[in-house]
């Protein structure tokens, strides 16, 4: 009986420690995602849109442009390499973030502004709302999986 009590106490201690380790601080995770979002925006302004998208895309990321889906970093790179736009400026500001209960997925949305020159030199611009889905990577960084 003494061994059974000892076993149950150790078992309860192990379970309580595991449960505490699995609790995710969702507010902290939201701040991590917002930081990734701000770093992504900053990279787009400082290093260029293509470089930023390639740096912040997960290997299996998807972007939706026009009426086409580009799957994976290779297709995303091809999309940018075939663009005829120059002087591209893109900026955005997340207004909302939410994360999964396990802290591995998140999504953000907010306003964006876009400006560029087409192949004739005409300025084109757009404003709208972006929506990005983020996934925690094996190294604990955040990469987008859908934009």
C-alpha cells in the first residue's frame, strides 16, 4: 500500500509538471507574431518586397495574387522575378492578431498600401486589407504560410 501511495504521489507530480509546461501564454505568442509582422513590413521597406517575402515565407508558403495561387518558395520567387513593376513600395499595419490555443498557428489582418510603376512608367497604387496566416517553425521563429 505504501508503494501505491508513493507511486500515485509521483504520478500526480509528473502530470502536474507536464501540464504546467504545456500551458501557452497566448498574449506572449500574439506579441511574437506581431513582432514578426512588424519585422516583415520593415524588411519590405528596407530590403525590398521580394526579399522580405522570401525571408518570411515558410518553405510551403502560399501567396494569392490576382486569380492565381503560388505554392512554395520556388513559385513565390518566380512570381516576383516575372513582375514588370519597378519602384515597388508596400507597407502594412496589423490591426488584429489571434493565435491557436497551442500557440503554433496565428493570423493577422489590417490595412496595406501599395505603390509601384508599371512598364510604361505610370504610377499605380492600391489600398486594402491584408490577411496573413502564420506558423511557428521548428526553430520557434514565425513564418507566413498564407498571404
